[in-house]
């Protein structure tokens, strides 16, 4: 397999795994409901994606840099919203969802 094919596979995989976070971000922003989001999981995941981005930068691997950089950013948005909106009481969240 040539270098172009390998890079293309990496780019397609990166697009697919990164875009998988978009519906979650949209749903959280729309409903402001973060009760089912695991704070520990997103801390670990965001840190891992950030480290993969650093790895890609060190090794000059564009698919790794782009996919993990964008994924880390989306996961960080979810993490921030979890911390921000996770402090709301259940009644506050219910009234926000209905609004």
C-alpha cells in the first residue's frame, strides 16, 4: 500500500471518529442535559485525545493531528458543559429542557 492510500485511510477514519462527537455536542447544547455524561470518562478521553495530538505533531502525522485535535476540542466542549451544567439541580434542568 502506498503512502497516499495510507494517509487517505487515516483521514477517512479520522473524519468518521471525529464526526461521531457532533451529535453528542449538539444534543447537550440543545437540551442542556448532561446527567448521563460521565465526567471521569470525558476527562480521561480528552486527555488521551490531546496526547494523541501531541504524538501526531511529534511524528508529523497529519491525520493523527487533525482527527485528534478536533476530537479533543469537541470532547473538551462536552467536558466544560458537563462541569458548567452538571451543577444545575434536576428541577433547573427540567425547566431548561421544557423551555
